[in-house]
């Protein structure tokens, strides 16, 4: 460690908007005890907020950790990999913690600086919306990311993120509204609502759902717009009428991210996606009937083990038919 009174910590983020939101929280918590720096060369400890959604990303992060350690940095791994690849992370990291142990980051850093390896990966339901006042957002952006839930209700056979984030835990409705009001007052112009599946918000509590949240958010005074993050087709269907009604507000971007993953129902069944191709088409069609300028994004997995040539061409034809504005294509790994 360098001869400094207060050690310096750099936070490096990989993956989704949820991770970026968690990094805002990490910086806020860390700054209560250490100095957060935006210059990695000045840091004593690097916190890697990791992603393990695909094999390539995991390999990239492992390589990055090893590179940093060669330079003499202490490396703490946060995010999804401590639960997805616990053995490898124990082997190469100086400390590790899972997404819902985020409040213990300073203890982990402190142990790391003492040469001890702290591991915090116990599963718990942490309502991060109640911690919005701690967040330290990057000042060079007009976008504020607001997490509305963590975990999911799905059992997708290809997904490891569900092991890292656990079952769905919807955050406190009023605390989310408080955070949105707070960031609007700070001057942020775009509010990105994020979770593993925004369409599932509230389904674990049999209470207020995503449309209810949107209707209250747009009542907040100020010049801002809301972008709703990814929602799975089967959950979007459950709330579709109310969701479309909420989208009529001029404060909500006419944008939906609905991942279909395959254009073949047999492959979807094998994937345990809990939706059909027809469900996806209905969601997209209803939005396009309601909003001429809606932007549609979807995700496709190519090379899934049960995908044959016929299934591949069904996916191809679906994309030709629907013509999404954005298609994220991922090779199965």
C-alpha cells in the first residue's frame, strides 16, 4: 500500500444498468471511509463490479483481475461473479462480496488492506431503494439509474444471473419515488428504471405493479423523461393494458426492451422461458398499435443446444416479420 493517510479506491464496472446503479451505491459507501478516485493509477484497491452473463465476459474480467494484481493492486470483486464462479474468485481475488452484501464493502476493503481475504456472499433481501441517499453518481452524465427490484421469477435454463441475484425482491414503492424526485431535483434529465425484469415489479408482493409506479413517477414535477428497462414477454402480458396506458405520458420514452431469445416455441420451452413466440408478438403488436413511434429492442440467443436448422430459420423469419429497431444477438455459451 502506498504511504497515504487514507487509502484510495477505484471502482470499475462491467455489465448491465443494474451494475452501474450498484456502482453508484458502492462509491457512496466507500467514500464514507476511504477516498474514491477516478484515476486507477492512483488507487490502492480496485473494486471490480463484475458481470457473468456470458462466458466471454467472465474470461475478460478474470484476465483484468490478474493484470491488476500484477501491477500490485489489491482487487476486490463485487457484482455477480462471486456467486456465479465462487471458486475462481476465491482463488484470484483479494476479497469478494455479492450484490446484496454491498453494505459490507468497507469491511471487505479493510480486510484486504490488512492482507486478509474477506468473503461476503450470503443471500439476503436488501432494499436498495432505501439507500438512494448514499449513492454517489458520476457527475458527467445527465442519466440517473434507479433500481426498482432485484432478482427474478424466472427459471431460464441458460441463465446464471438468477443465482447471483436470487429470487425477485421488489423495492419499496415510496422509496423509489423519493429517489426519482431527488435525482430530478439534482438536474438529471433521463431516469432509467432498471432491474433483472422490470415487468415483474411488484409480482412478489401482490401489490402495486410497474404501471402504478410509472403513473406516480410522471406526476413528479420537472423536465425529465423515463426509460423503462428490460421486461420479459410473459410478465409484460400480465400488465399489458395498464402498461400501455401508463406509456401515454409524454414523460415516458416510447421504448420497450422485450427479449424473445428464439423464434421457435420448442426451443423456448427447452429454455424454460415461460413465454411463446405468440406472446412476444402480441406485446410488440399492441405497443405498435398504440404508439407509432415506439422503439422495440429484443434479444436473441444463437446456437442454443436444442436449436436445429429449422429453429434457427424460424428465428430469422420472426426478426424479418417483426423488424425490431434493436437486436442483441448472443452466441450461446
